[in-house]
């Protein structure tokens, strides 16, 4: 076995190549080798053989089929699957509690962010909420593919962001009005689905402009069988002078599951007002199970007829009670409930009925919830404005932000089956989702992390937010999280709460690695002799660490410590999850010291070793002292 240290790839995963590997696992005979554009051999799918394997299940050519199609769809898929040589650079100065927080704020193009997160958060996100542009004719959308010749003009005219993506108003006069929007959202949803856990779910806000198209698109991406609900949000209780025909008072939130088979039943916590109104009874079980409400023990007409639920119940005084139709429970359960005072006898003028006690909490003390309604009422746009104004009294920094209570409701749906969750919002806007997480009950909040992504779109000149000192939307997002977190800490905090209202700011940038890193074949003999550094000169060791975390798929929120070992700077991630040293002059003494810590992973700079002998011996040292350690270089 070679003693050469394997290098990390330092780019986002190639999803097309991964799809080829999946096909190879199912149909190994259908994967062969072909010559790529650069002349190198690569694995490729032999579609002629694959057609034979699936001969009875193929639709091609002019055959009719049911599907959603538009100009640019194929290119959007190619764009989504293509790898990128980008990274996330930590910005401590803009973060809050950088070293201890479990929350992330990523600044940059969300398509690139989703690609960069593929390794680390694959199948780990419990819930995604997004509020994308509604394509009203004035919304800014991403144009992910444009001719190279226009790039210079777009940059000069400030129509591109820092990553080179065009920010353009998708005017209704544009012949590709719907197509451009669909391409934009399609690529992002394809990548987002990969991040959802098996029991995960996604909520997408939309209005009538694209609701129909979005439903068809989500059916394709997530599977129509995984559609859960189309919530109708009554966002206002009045109308406006702009309404020409009907007064529009609603928007939609589409909900899809990653897999309906893995989706547990969910419920929302009871509104305290409803508890006070309906749960008024108290008995000897109050301390553990709380108050109760009475509900009829007789089944409703909607329940299927079951002869075994039709029987007589003898009461203590000898009276016999018969159901008008049938009971909800079997005979033994009813008799036991009567004996334990869980069923109440109610005597009316003409008949005797039985009611059972529905306690607020179950026998384990867990509070029962209620199923969410498909129509959301009582939470209005005005609430969202008030939420934001509470943190920014100096100006109206964002128009019509979503209410905290609205997003909180969706988060509570996601958490009803498992309180440990990662919440992702890759159209973060004014960061309402972060405040919604902060507003959760303390016993739930301590197990929830958020990842927010927002492009650093400029605030228009003359806008109130610009006058208040905010240059970009991301400035507003980050400041809202800071202020919302600080406000919560001002109040009385639960002793069991971890008080995590912080966030790590990570900004998308070009790779930390110089071009020579990705084109080793172009390295000259002179480069090898002079040990040319393949790292860009303006990048810090912590920059390198975060790109390594991305490449290796290590959680970006794990605690990081920096220490000096044998005179060199060493990063330790979550104890033994990863150890990194990017200094020059690394000798065998340092290598042996790190090996005795038995890390899961260790990484060095390829040109950072004291001499060739040290570099050659690294793998042997770890094989001897820590054989389970994965050793890599950059």
C-alpha cells in the first residue's frame, strides 16, 4: 500500500457522478468507461443496456406522458448536479458566541450553499421552510447561467452578486417569465431534498402567481405521494384599493414529506386560551395529567359500524346503559375506566349517557396536541411587521415579513415527533425563522439548531433600511438575530436552557486552494522542487479548517479549540472528531503526539512537512499508533 497521503478533493460533490454510482450498484453491467472532454477516462452509463434492463418501463420520444416541462429545465438539472470549487469562510467578527453556538448563518448564493452542505447535512435536516420570491413581476430571482460575454457588463452595471450570479427583475414581459422562475426554484429544491431526513418535511410559501406550477414541480421533486397539505394562510382581514375584482386575503404553504412512510403523526401544542376554555375539570390525577375535558363515549356516525362495540354497560346502581349506535371503546376498557373514575355518568331528563375524561397530558405526563388546520387564521401580515418593528423601531427595514408565529407553527409540527432537529431556511430574508426557533418553549428550543442562508442583496438607495445604516439584506438578517437573541436573554431564563442565541457567520467564497491544486498534471518539476504552496495567500488556517470540514462532511457547528503543540498551531474539532495542523515545518515528534490522541480524522498541509522523510512516514506512524485514524492532506 502506498505511503502517499490522500488529498481531500476540496470541492462540492459531483451529484451526477454519485447518480452513476447508484445505477452501478443496481445495474453494474450498465456502467462502463468513456473518455471525458479533458481526455481522461470516467465512469459512464450505457443507456442502450439500461433500456434493455428497463425495457417495459421506459417512456421516450414522442410518447405521451404526464409531466411538467419548460424551456431550461434540463439545464437547471445540470446546474444543480455540477460540483463547485467554493468554500465557507468563517467571520468571527459578525458572529455571536462563535465557539459554542450550534446555529449557522451562511451569506451567499443559496444554490452554492446547498451544494456545499451536501456532504455534511445529507439526510440530517428535519425541516425546511422557505419563502422564495413569488414571481410577481418585480421579484429578484437568480439567473444561474448566463453567457460569459455578458459577465463584464453585468458586473459593471451591478446586476450580479459577489458570486457572479445575476440579480434581475423577472418582468412579466419576459417571454420566459415562468420558465426562469421554475428553473431557479427547481435546482434548489432538488438539492434541498437530499438534505432532508427520512422523516423530514419541507414547507414552501407561495401565492397564486406560481402556486399551480410549484405544486407540479414539488410533485416531481418529492413525489406526489409525499404531498401532505396545502395550507391556506389568511394573511389579512381587510382589502386594499389596488384590488380590482376579488379581495385577495390569502397565500399558500405547500407541505411535502421526504417519505410519507416515515412521517409520524404530528400535532400542535394546545393554545393556552383553548386549554382554559375546554379543559376545566380537575380530579385526583391533576398533578400528573393536568385538567380534563369530557367527551362522549358514544361513536359518531362517521365511524364504521362494529358489532363488537354494541353492548350493555351495567352501572353501580344496577341501571343498564345502552348506546344509541355503538361505543368508542371495547367492553373491558369501559368497565376499567368506570372503576378508575375515568368515565363519568351524566343523567339527563330522558336518558343516561357516558362521557370519558380526556386529560391534557397522557399517562407519561406528555401534553397532548391538536392536529393543525389546513386554513391558518388569526396570524396576519401585520403581526410580522410588528415582530420586526419590535427589534427595529428606528425604521421599516423590510416590507411584509412573515410573522414569527406562522413559522413557529410549522416548526412545532416538525418537532411534534422528535424534539432534536435541524431547521433550514435558504431564503432567510429578515431571519424570521431564527426568531421563530428562539421563541420555542425552552424544553424544546435547547435541542433545535437553525441554518439560514441569504444572498447579500443590496438595500436600494433611499430605502428606510439604507438610511438606518443597513447596506445589505444580510446586514438586517444578522442584526435581527442579534437583537432577538439579546431580548430573550434579558428575560427570565429557564435553568435547563443552554442559552444558545448565537450563530456562526460563514460566507461563501472561492476555494482556499489555488488553481494548481485542481490541476496537478500541470505542475512542473520546478514547482515540485520548490514545494510550491497550493493555498491562496490571503486565506487563514481557520479558513482552511472549514473547507476541510465541508469536504469531510463534519458538522460545521462542532466546538473548535486552537492550541499550540510542539510549537505549531493545532485545531481540534469536538475532541477527537478531527485534528488539523496547517503550519509549515511539521516533524515526526508532532505527528506522533497527535497520533497518541487517536483522532477519527487528521489533516496536514501537503507542503507543510519538515522534509520528505517526515511526509513519507506519516501514514506509518498513524498506522502504528492510531490505526483507525483517517489521514488526509490538502
